C-alpha cells in the first residue's frame, strides 16, 4: 500500500472518532462539538505550561528576575500547539475545516508537528510544505505522525515553503483546508487568550519586560498585546536573527522575508538581533547551569533576556522557551 492510500484507510477507520461525530457526555463549553475528555485528550493538554525561574543564569543580574514559559510541556512538544489548535478549531467553527479536507500549510517544523499530531488524533490528512533543509528529526517526527511532506527549496527557506503552499491551495482550493499560519488571526489570538493570560496569573501581573522571537510573530503579537493591555508600562521586546543566513530554526529575518500579515513592528518598544552562535552557546549554558535542554530559539530568547536584564536595576523579565533540545541533538554545535 502506498503512503496516501495507507493514510486514507486509517482515516476511514478513524471516521467515528472524528471531530464532527463526537458528542461528549458533558459538553465542553468552549468547543461544543469536541470531546476534550476522550482518550485522545490532546486538546485539554495544550497550554498551562510551567513558568520557570532561571535563577542560576540570572545570578549576576539580581535582583532582576528572568522567568520563562517551558513550552515543550505542550503535547506536541512546542509553543506551536497553541496556535495550530486555535486555527483548526476556528476553521471547524467557521465550517471551512470539513471532514473531506486535507490540512495544508507551510511550516519550518513545529507548527507542522502540531497539525500532524492533531490531524492524526482527529482523523484528518495533513500535507505540509517544508524546506528540504529543515531539521532531520523534525521531518522524521512528521513522517511518524503520517503527515505528507512536500519538500521545498532549502535556499528559499520558509518563504519557499509559503510560496508552494499558496500554489497548492490555489490549484485545488476544494481539496484543502489552508489555515495559512502567517496570516491567520487565530494564530496570535491563541497567545492573547492563552500564553498571556497564563503569564499574568503566574506572575500576579508583575511583568516589567516581555521578550519573544519572531517567526510568524504570533507569540510576540498575541502575548505582547494582552500584556500591554494589562499594564501599559510593560516593555515589549522582539528579537530576530541578525542576518538572512542563520540557524535559528523557527525564527525569521524580517527585512529579507515575506512579512506575516498580522506582524506590526510598532508594537515592540525595541527589536534586537541575535547571532546564531550567541544562541547556541546559551543553549549549552542552560543545559549545564540550569538543567534545561532547550531548542536554539529558546537559547536566543535567554541570551536576549540576559542582555536586557543587564541594563536594569530591578524588574521581572518574562520570555518564551518555544521547544526543548531533543530535535536539535543532531546539530553540530553540541
Ligand atoms: N521558535 C521555534 C522553535 C519555533 O518553531 C517558532 C515558530 N516558527 C518560533 C520560535 C516563533 O514563534 P512564532 O511563529 O509565534 O513567531
């Protein structure tokens, strides 16, 4: 049996477990047609991640505190479970994500893993456009969830994957549900309603600085907007790779990339640049000094947080650790 027909067979088998058919005995009030108590209870496992204090790394900057959301506690292992779930639920609510559709999007890895995981649990086929040179372990995870991969030019990076997803969606609009994570408001809204609310409750609202890297910019835009509404004094700092050629997976060099539709650079009080080597050496420090094995963009976030903290007398600096280091263990810098 080839990959597609194999997947089709399994989708038919799962049809009775699919979103549209499920009628929970006690309905979930947020998503009435979804059973959040089923055995595949992935939806309820998304969010409410720990906020970890990095007390060793921040020793030199005391009394400034550095706190970070450990997003690998999400069931798909990254921050992208939040927006992926948000976009699927939104599509379902609008009637765009129907049982016959294939979920299609461009991804550098983590959003794809989230779509593939939810697609497997809910009985949807998932087709992902991903640059050829995306992490080997990311690709292996995606294939294990039975996602179909459309490999795009490594040189064109995430923009090449976006172009291919647009082409496929335009060529066959009835075949696909194309959330388009770069232009879908449900992406940043997942952080506005989820990530930010959690940070506010975990800190009792005491956040002086919020720092996040820019990929789709959903994390920064959604979390930043809500934190700013809660306290106008909170400083919002975005960061991005310092050059178009970088190894900060999941992040975009905005000046040379297709600009995400909802990205508004004016939200940030400041934008910083991080070099790949700075992020990688922070990844090693975090493993040895804090016992945290994080991904490269998480290393970049803490590098940035520490730099910001060095310029302060007092404050609570909050950032995001988008994923852990497991998928990057085949990278050469370790
Ligand atoms: N870090 C990693 C590892 C990611 O996968 C992503 C998502 N592309 C980001 C950071 C950036 O998140 P966002 O898309 O919300 O800007």
